[in-house]
C-alpha cells in the first residue's frame, strides 16, 4: 500500500465513493485525447457496493425443477482463469477474457495478448493488467485469448501498478499509458529478426540410429551433437562442410528439433562519443558535499521512501554528489535512474557517469529504434547499473532499482505535452514511494512545488550555498534597454559589446543567450499592415534565412519567404523581431575575427551535432557560442568568462502564472555557466524591465528572496503549489460549434461540483492566447481547488458519459497540473 501524501507530491489512495462516481471522458481523438477510463486499482474493492444490493432472507416458493448447477460444474467454474485486458484504442476496457488451458501459466500482468473484440474481424492487441482464477458470473459468455505475444511481461508488478496510478491521476486510458511506458521500438522488436536453431533429438542420438544415416547426414548430425549447443543451419553447413540437403533430410526424418528465437541482429555499436572532451576529474569533496552525501546515504540505508531536495548553487558540485550516492547504491547490487532535461543537450553529464560506472544505459531522442530497443533489453536483463535519460527514463525497467535522481528538476521539459500528460517528477515520486526508495531532486533554482514540499515536511531540504573551491558567484550587470545611450543599433548594447570585446582580448570564451530561433519573428507589410501568418494556427510565420523560408513553429507549416506583400503586392515588406539567425549575422559582423557557433533546434538536427559543437567549444576552437535555452543548462566550461542575455523579457510577460518563475530560472541558470574556472566570470543581462523582482533576484543569485516573493503572489489566487490546477482544452474545426461544446462541458462541471459538494473554481470557457492551432479552434476551461483529489473527482464526474456527436468534429483534452497555459 502506498503512503498517502499531500500535494504537491501526492500518490493518493482514493476512497471508494470517489472511485464510484464516474468514468473519464468517452470522446475519442486519434492523437492524445483521453476517453473512457478504467477502474483505479489503488481504490478499495469496487464490488463493495454489491453488498447493499444482495437479496434479503425472505421466504420463497419452492422451484419445480432444480436450478442450481451440479457439484461437478461448480468445480469447473471455480477453476476458470480470466484476465482483464485494456486497449490503447477505443473501446479502452478493461474487459474480461478467458485464459485457455495452454496459456494459463504464460499470461501475466504486463504482457500483450491478441484477443477478439466486438464484431471486428481483425483481432486486437491488448495489455493484461490482472489475472485471476476462480468463479465468474460471466463464465459462459467470456471469449478466449487468441495468442500471447510476449514470452514474459514487459513490465513488472510495480510498473503495472504505476501505470494504473498514472491512468487514474492523469485521466488517460490505461492502454495508452502502457504504450508510453513501453517504447514503440520495443513493441515492434526493432533491430531483431527470427532465427531458427537446430538441436539433436535425444531419442535418435544413439549409435545405432546414427549409423543408419547416409555419410553426409551422419557427419552433420555427429557434428551437431559434438557442438553441445543449438546451431543455425548456416553454421552447421559451414562447420560440417555440407549443403542444405543433408540438414533438410535430418529435419524431415526427425533427427533434429527446430526452435525459433527472436534475437538482436548485432550488438549495437555506440555511435556517440562518450563526452565533449572533458578530462576526468575526481576532486576531493567539499564540506557541503560531504554533509549532503551523508544525508543521502542515510536515506538510502534507511530502506524507506524519502524525498530529498538538493538545492545547490550552480557550480556547487551536485553531479559529484549524485555519483557518490549511486556508488553507494551499486555496492548493494542495486541500480539507479538519473533524469536530465534532455540527454542530447548534456553530454558532459552522460560522460561523467560512463567514466565512473561499468554498466550505463543512455536514452535520448536521437537514438534509432534499434538502439533504443537494444538499451531497453540491457536494462531489463539487469546488465545496467545506471540509466541516464530524459523524462521517459522514469519508466526504465530496472529489476533492482534503488535510487532515482532528477537533475534540474525545475525544467519544464519533464512535463509531457501529449497523452498521457504526466510530469516525470510526480511519476518518479510515485514510483519511489511504491518501491520504498529515495528520490533526489536537484536544482539551483528549484520549482515552487518542490520548495513548498520542503516547507510542509513532504521533502527534506539539503543546501549547498557555495561553489566548489570557494569560487565566487559571477557578477551580474543589468542593462536597461530603455536608455538610448546604452543601446546601439542592433541586438547588442554598448556595455555587452565592450564586455565581449574585452573577453576575446583575454582569450576567454563567450556564451550569448536568445530564446528565439529563426531570423525574424514577424513578416509585416509597412504599407497595408498585413502580417504573414500560418493559415492553420493564426500565428505569425518566422522568417528563416537558411533556405529562404517562412515557418510556423507550432505546426511546421512552411512557405517560401514572400518577396512582396501577399495582400497588396507592396515590394517593401519588412522583417521584424529578432531570432538566433539574425543575432549570428550581427555577431559575425561585429567580431569578424571570432569563431562562432549557433546552437538551436535548426542547427542541432543531426545525431551527434551537440557533442561536436560542445567538444569544439571546450577545446578552444570556438570563441563565441550563441543559442536558445539549450545552452543555458548542463554545461561546465572553465574558460567561459562572459555570459550575455540578449533579452531577459522574452517570456516574462506571458499570460501564465509561472512566467516570473521561468524567467528567474533561465537567467540564473545561464548566469551559472560562467565563473567555473580560476579566472572568474561576469554576466550582462539586457532587459526592458530591470526593476522586476524576478530579474532583480536573479541578478543577486537570491533564490530564497525570489521564492518568498513568488509565494506571496501565488497565495492571492491559491495557484500551485498552494492549490491544484487542471486545464481542459476543447478544440474543433468550427468555432461556434466548439464554443457550444465548451459551454456544455462547463455546465456539467458546475453540476458535478454541486453534486459532490466541493469547492472548485471554474474559469472560462475562453479562447487561450493561441486561439487556433493546427487548423482547430480552441477554448479552454481552468479548474482550481486546494485538493488534487477533489479536482480529479469533479472532472471524472462531469465527463462521465459525456459524448460529442462525430459530426461536430470536436475533441477535448484534460491536462492535470498543466505547465503551459498557451
């Protein structure tokens, strides 16, 4: 039984009334909309309701004929084996199926099976979530499982239980959660093929039977016996120096037994270099590191589920503490998961673990399906000590998991933006609680949820206030872009220009951050005012100089950049705004002798491109590295003497209650990339609002002051972590119909709130900031409550049996704990 905790880290064991209320939504979207929801296995016995409906002991008239089945039929009924099967497509189940006699010892939870469903001719692939042996009321009507697709479960009992919790909490069909947990490359057996192996038949291995064979068959059969292992026909042909004929004859005569196995084609070669050129350094732990490690080791040795927040400033040596803690776990024959925002962006972290541990599995977005399947099988077989990867690594099937670490736990990339919309931090907490192991959350700028958990006693705070070797934090200079004297023509102000020039003269390196890719963010006609926009998203297209194209960054709609206005044909069309491509052009013009590289999603498409650029930057081949937020985290380069933030306000004024938190985190994290060597460092932050509390706190590296001020702001409206938020996005092809469906859903939510007698704040429906996306008009409804369980129960009750006619072409998505309000 899992421990019940309060938000923000809550793995709730819901009471039966909350479970009995409703099922989740029944609408169906082919991509990521959550439809009908199965029962939550963490709740109490759902059959408890049937007790109240049991017949009373009242006298009844005797039956003319005996209606009870004979005793031998009762014995057969008690021995019926059934399995609950769920599907990733509608209808989602669960449905009961009878397990045929030949599959009784094979079918287990976490396996895929092939079953008939309804009147469909094509058999369906489903996931088994439960098996039982005993009587069933529908024994005579159950359909049989046709085929078992896996030799053994793809996930153990703990992971099956975790799937059920995710399904319930995030209101997603269980089958879809299974498909997320087990990679598609694993389900498709990528990089494998079936091989046929031959073994000698024991009954015909005596000398008399062998001597009855022709010479060539006899020689081949004797060699197969001498080999002492199964061999393929090709192997046997080579070693026995014969053709396929004698082998086929042995097979037809029953002298050899045939077995088919599915195997990896070859051992997967590592196409990635282990790091970015960093030399191995094992420094002596500082006093703060020793103290932090002692607390973590004590949590590991306690054998209890505990959550620890490691709040260490940038450069304080958090990674070394993780490694030492994992070494402690590995000594006991256990393994660990280390999650980072995106593995392809942090090759240093990967390299450090690969140098210190023999068995390391790396998961990242640029792996081929065959590579991903190969690594997954290694993990499952227990050959791996440490799994390093992004949010999907939380599902790694380690058989002896002893520790979970989330580095940069505040990062928004740990939240999945498609179904199931889970947050890896909350799922990791749920998994750690169920296994009774520690969870370490590490960050220089912890999320407000994690920080609040330490204040309420649901997590333990471990602080490291100083950098290793007592190096000082870099000095941060704010440049007010509203003052004309401090702004030259272009994106780089005079103070930043001078700072870059001084750094290059000192043979130092520079990092420039601009969190906007492309060349120009808007294409507008100065004559008629027309803005070139995406027809499917109603968002301005971004001009990309590479290839002369205009691209929508939301749906990838692409056209050639128009040479004149599409509306009035005026040929003086203007490119406005600033992106990384335009910044690169300006930097090259201002510093012609410097060697420059740009890192954004446009330049880092090829596998291994991150490692190549970062290795060149570390070796000194590059002087200036500019890019988006991917250069703001996970980098440790001692020769970086200057970090410049081109525009700190890019996300500060978004209509999102987390805007200030994200700005503080981004500025603080990128500032921490400098001053990591003996030469120190400085930071120049350009902003139009230098007086904003988030930017002021970031300039002083003062997380405590920022968290205090931010918590006061959120307390006014009970925003997370002081309350829970859910978002329902309704989208459709016709704006009026979509709005009508949204109004109807709001009415059901209000009725559910009244029926449950709970306090839930409802906002909307209203168009979100992005009113149209991928050809669909959008409306959203926000729900707020102090308790996540209340919020979930309200949505489940409202969406129970809520159907939308197919002709309306409207779908809705439930997003629990949303990170994006756009």
